[in-house]
C-alpha cells in the first residue's frame, strides 16, 4: 500500500479508491451515525470496524456498501473483497458494485477467474469493458526470471517502503514503525471543516506518521530528523549524492491559510543537507510546491541527466497524479515543470518515478495491471521516455507494487503490500533466479559487433549447453546458475576464436555479470620465420648443412600448431626446363619427407616448385657464372606462415595473451624471437666486397624482408683498428653500402634500410690495449645487421 499517496483527506482518498463516491448515509441508529462521523473525519480504520459492527446488528445493503468502500479506501484488500462479496449478495447491488467486486478479487494474490466470480449473476466479463481481462491474463503469464527477497533487516511489522542508497550502500527508506493508537474516540481535530491532521497519529490507519530512516553499512537503523517547520510526515527519499542532499515528500501541519477557510493540505517536496549524524538541515522547499492547491510528491533525482522527476496533481495534467520533471543546475536552480505526456500519464495516478540507464520506471493505477498499483518500465533514450510496458510477475501482484529502484551497485528493489510480508508494506530485493550474463563483443575499433557470430556456453564439469541470445543492442545474453563455473567460446569467420574458461558466478553478489570481449581479425598468411636450404648440382638430397635449418623449422612447427610451412624450390639454369621443373619438385618433396620424421603432417607443408624460372642472379641459360653463383639458385626457400588456412577459424594462441591482438606487428613480436638470428657480414682486410658465404646469408635476409613487410633493417659498418680514422670511416661506409646495394638489387625498398658507419670506434676487440690475432682483427671487420619492427 503506497502510504504517501494516501493523503489523509478525502480528495486523494477518492482518487485512490478508483473514483468511489462518498455515498450519503441516512443511518437509523446511533452506531451508524457514529461511523459516518468517523468517516467524515477521515478516521477510516475506525469507521470501517464500526460499519462492520453495525452490519452484524442489521444486514443492510447500504451498511455493507459503506464497509466495502471504507476497507477499499484504506486498501485492506482482504476485508474489501469480503465486503464486496457481501454487497453483491444483496438484490440492490448494481453493475458498479460488481465492477468493484471484480477489482477487489483481482487485488488478492489468488487465481483470478471472472467467469467463476460472475456465475449466477446477470453479468459476464464482457459487461465490464473498463477491466481488460485479456491483458490481465497476458500479464499473469508474463513471468520474469527473478525472485523477491524480503529485506528483513529493514522491514518491520509496520509499513516500510521507498528505498534509496548511495555509492557506499548506505540506505534511506520510509517507515511508520512504532505505536498503534486505538481510535475509541475521534482523533484530535481543531477544525473539522478543514482537512487538518491529528498531531497524535495518522487518522488514516491509526499508526504513527511516516518518517525517514537511515540504514548504515554497519547495520544500524536510525530515524532521521528534519528542520522543516511543522512537518508531520516524511517519505520517499531520493539522493543528490554529489551534494549530499536528500529530496523527500513532506506533509506539514498547516492549520491556517490566509483568505481561505476551507482548504486541503497537500503533500510537498523538500530537500535538505544530510549531516554525519543523519539530521536533515538547511531544508528548502521545492519551487513547484503549492500545498493549498495541489500535491507534489515522490521525487527522484536523476543526477546524470540533471533532472528531478516527481508526481503532481497540479492543474493541466491528464487527471490524478501525473509524472513531471524539472531540470536543475549546479546551483540548484530549477527549470519549469515538464509533463511526461499521455503515453506515461493517465486519468488516474502515476507516481514513484525512477531511472537507471535506458530504463525509466514508475507505478500506475491507470495503465492496465494486475490490481492496485503496478510497476511499469519505459525505454529512455536521449532524454525521451517511450511507451511503458507492465513488468509483469513477480514485479507486480494483485496488491500495490511501487517504488522500483536500482541502486548504484545495480541492486534492484521494490515496495509492495503483497501477502506474505512482515508488515503492511515491505521492501523487497529482486534477485535473479539466474545471474544475468551481459557480454559485449566488440571489434578492434571498439564498436559492438552487431552481425552474427557463433557462441557456445557450457557449464563446467557437466558440459551442459546453456542457451544464449542477442539483446536489443546486440550484446550476448545468457542466464547463469549461481555459484557455478562456465566456459564460453565466441567465434566468427575470419576472426580469432575467443575462449573464456574463467567465467564464474561463484561468490558473485551482483545480479549481472558484465564482460567485454574483443574479436580481432586473423592476420592470415602472416610470415613469422624464413630460411633457405641449398642443394648440390642435379641433386635433391637434403645436405648435412641444411639439416640444422630443417630441424629448427620442425621444432617451431611442433611448438606452434597454428604455423604452417610454405616451401618454394628452385634449380639453376643448367639442363632443360622440363628436367629442372621435375628436379625442383623433387627438392620440395625432399623437404616434406624430411619433416615427416618429426610427425609434421603433410597438410601443414605447402609445396611449390619453379624450376629455373626465378633466379636470384643473372646466371641464366648460356651465361657463364662461377659455381658459387649457380649454388645460390639451387635452393628451397622456407617460409613459416601463421594462420595459413583462410577457411579455418583459429583460437587465439596462448602466446598472444596479453598482447594487442588488433595489432599484427604486436602479434608478430610474440613469435619473432627466432628471426632475430640475422647474420653479421665479415670482410677481408681493406676490402668491402662480399664473400660468397655471405651472399647466401643475405639471400635469406632479402627473403625475410620481402615476406615480413613490417620489418626494418639497421645496417652498421665497422673496420678493424689498423689504419687512420678518416680512412676507416670511409671504408666502413663502403662496407655498409655493399650490403644495402645487394638488398636493393633484390627489390628491397631503400627506405626500409637504415645505415650508419662507425669506422674503428666500436671494435669487438680493442686491439689498442691488447695484442690481437688475425682472427680477432677479423671480428672487427664487419657489418652488423639488426631487424626492428616498423610500426
């Protein structure tokens, strides 16, 4: 039962009773006159018991009707249904009585079957178009995957509702816990002509007035005091946490209004600073207030949007209480009220607004519901509130369900007077029967992937499949059992498969498990290592000097299952083209056969042969060349490629964990330690021409640079320490240039070749301080090569 909207005066009571009319009584005895007087004084709880007593003495239709009206007014739905059942048992009962009878039955937490209720009456459900029975049946089937858990640490045997909390989870709520006053006599009223309140108690239900309470993180509940002058009741707290200010509803004990003798005191909104001890100080009225003309209540502070939402029955609305908002700035200057419009507001009451993210929530009696007040949700986008939807079971029941709220920690609460609670109204925590997985799958630019992808979610140990779906924003959704471990696989053609084996709800207190996964495009055919093996004339046998290279290739392929080998075999130009084509094929086959002893599957080795088509020099048919130049053409080029099968989806390799998987260069660095093994080029004394052995090494470097386009080569020339400094500097320059010329002749872009020459300034052996052998001088006569990634 929403106690704030029960305004302790007739106008709002009539609204909350669904437009009931106060029937005039012509009681024939003093008991009925006394009950009528209590009703006029708004001592409804006492009046209801007197009507019941009067009916026991004389079973009159008019007495039963007043008992039903009064119990319905105070929203004692059990007794209201009992008395409406009695009312329709009288011959004088009307169609309107049957409508109230059906509505009171709907409010009970029982199966609602109008056909059974109307059996034997002159009516069918089609005679009551104001009640949308089909919609009610639909809502009763709309069950969400949540359960309600009573907040026993907060709830009491009285009425507790409208919770809010801060970032630290300190909670504020409304309660009338305390004494119950027996109304043997009319409550104290100084002027029966005006709707004034008793200072002793709430005339509505003979209980203490509502106050605000604070529940600290250490479990202590304290009643908050306020410096609002003359306030009798406080309710509906909402925090402006950045300023430590609390907004709330107030009923003030106002007994005189200038130039008015007959007035109704209306609810107002105030806001106050919260002290460390929980006092509300420096209180100020909300500028929309007008206590003698209309009510303003149930505030909600939307700090993100700088709005205060509230309910008011101010003139110009759609009827009853409508929902409005005003904007505010950092100095708490407020804008003009904006009505949320006809999609939200109805001719009856809408109250208790709140917003979190894209959800706008409120309670309503005007939209079709399950009985009493129901909670509705509307989509919120760019400051606009869309069409509302009843949240269904178990958010709503046949009773009053209101004050839905999502805390900063994502906890969901509502208030309800449904049966089974501790008091008249109780605060409930909503817990998912399952934890909700919300996973955003994004691309390398941070955009959520909206197109199709495959996902497989299983519970560990049982391997049972768990259904997944896509949300309105393309997020991956699933319901997870509490305290379980799970595995999730996400795959999309052309992207690395994501495998999360650490997904768990064990110890998870939050209702939502949020994850974000990045799908990165697979860099197909990414070269990670190159080398070359050479053959004897007219032979395809693997030579001994080639074995270490192939052994290393096999080791890398065994270590990395996502790496395959591309073999390109060649011959020199001697012999016929047909013969050389066949010879180069045999050389390619020889590499595959060699790797088979390491159990490398043949499908991981791709063989190509080119015969004499692709020479590395000018030794073509009939061109005289030394044997060393022919040797360079008798070769098999070996290129290890990662992710070579474009029809295959690969899992993200463990070697890439912690790397920027959206940067192929970063991925390459995870694998390229092996390619750092580049040669040092040595020179004869006072020479800068290449030795034959180093041409083989530079052939490999050339191939490497051709295939690994993200690499840059740094070339540094040196000399030994004999000779003067100026001569040696120029000699080291010629040596560096020799390497550059060789590689540029192979088609390498000069921009990828960075060179410097240091002469004799950085020897391997300092022959100025020690006696050096010729071998030591040789180590100083060098050009060093260093590969670097060029991002």
